[in-house]
C-alpha cells in the first residue's frame, strides 16, 4: 500500500458522536476489505 493515494469520505456521526469516515484506495473501501478477510469486525 505504500505510495498509494488514499481518499477519505465523511459519512456521518456514530452512536457516540464520533465522525464515521470511509477510507478508499483506488476506489476500494479499505475497512470493508479488512472485515471481509477477518482482520476487523463491525458491530
């Protein structure tokens, strides 16, 4: 991933008032990919 451009999109505020963002590398949602391969989870 080194040397690639990352785009961060603002989504909304979460349950505790924190800003929820989406990180994209070449149009791919990085967080979603982590969930898919078991490196992260969603609650």
